[in-house]
C-alpha cells in the first residue's frame, strides 16, 4: 500500500501495518477495529522514521484521526512544522476509539495558529465525543503545541477514563496534560511537563455523556517544572454546596488553583511555619548544606538545648548557643 490510510482500510483484527521510514501526507483517517485479543497495530518500523507532514491542501484538522477500537499507533513522527495550505491541524494524533494505545510517538509543532480561537486541539487528543473510553498515552514526546497561553490547545488532552504515563511534554499552549469533559478514573504517572502555561490540569466539565465529576483520578510521581502553574484541579459548583453557601450568605464559585509547595525560605512557595526545633539537626543540616562535621555540631547543640529546656524557635536562638 502506498498510504497509511489505504492500508488501514484493508486492516482487520490481528493486523499489523508496518510503515517504512519516509514522509507521508497527513490527514489520515483510520476506522478499522481490533478486538481485545486481536488488536490492530500501526507501527513505524524505525522509531520516528515514518514522518507524517501536512499535505499541500489539508482538508482535515488532524494529522491522524483514528476512530477504531483496540488500535495501537506506535513510533511515528508527527511534524506539523511546514504548513502548505488548507485546514490547519488542531490535533496531532486524535483518537475517538476505545481501548486504544498511543505510544512512543514524536508529536510536535501542531496547532501553530496565528491567533487563539475557541476550537479545541492537542498534540495527542483522547476524545469521548465518539463514545471512546479507556485508552492509554504512553512514552510520547510532545512539544511546541499551539500559540502560547491559548486555553483551548493542550499538549495531551484526555476526555475519557485513560492512562497517561512516561510522556515528555513541553511548550504546550495551555496545559501539558489536560483532563476535561468526561475524564474520570484517569491515571497520570511518571510524566515530565515543562515550559507550558499549566503543568497538569485535573478537571471535568462540559460533559458529553457523563454527569461528572472527575473522580478516582490518580496523579503521582510526575516532574512538573518551569510552568506558570504547576498541578491544578478545577472544581465544579454542586447544588448542595451552593445552597449551603447561600444559607450562610456567602458567594461561592470554585475555580482553578495551582499547587503551591512549601518553601522553607518563603521565596518560591508558601513559607513553612515551623520552629528550628521542629526541623531537627539532620533536616536543618541538609537545608543549610552543612558538611558532616557541621551536622554533628548541630546535633550537639540540639541535644544541649533539649536537655536544658531551651527553646529553639528561630535561627537567632540557635546562634545564641
């Protein structure tokens, strides 16, 4: 077959479409379904060797639009750098199927719009609009997605129950990893997100088929740095909460708030309200960068203060010893 889409039209359960290194025109649409025991695989035979680029006259908002279930898309380079004409891509890999796996792809320079609009898009977009559920996005490199600060464009966008793991995302317009619409029961682990407006946004609203909220979502062991916001969770006004607030003559409107970490120096995070005694000699030595001899000296000072009932509230008390 001379195109990925044509190969996909011939695919059936337990088919592997091997894609040789080379340049392929985007706007691909795949519909073939696999089964739980016989998936459909699209695999670049060389990691990132099969490159998908914008065609001369694009007619699709996505580089790859997959609607099949039990489908794996593995190892492609989706490069939207050189726009040639027609419809601009809003999505790199868009998957509306169920139980799909988007793995080890390089998705970059997508949705490079001149102006931000309300049209949603992402480097990798796992969508619930076509009733897709329970897909996974694993080990992808996603970067340079959308115009900076555009709230409608994400690095990885998840609208269903899903797993998002081991991805590297940077320079995404809004969130590096964004959970919205029907997202719930999502696992977000071992990802690195940087240089985006927001690192990870956990939310669920504007539902297609569920009533929300985004429950049972697990976010852990991610590296999130150099973003305007870190990890945030978006609340939703519930009737019983609004009624309680009204009874107390309060105005309540949940909003999105970034995670603020404790900071012993009070410079980049929330200042720690603790005494020197609370820290103890070992932790204080690490904070001060003390060597082994200095740490032993701190231990003696703390022991002396404890034995003589001397309070160590701040560093001035420690110095006085």
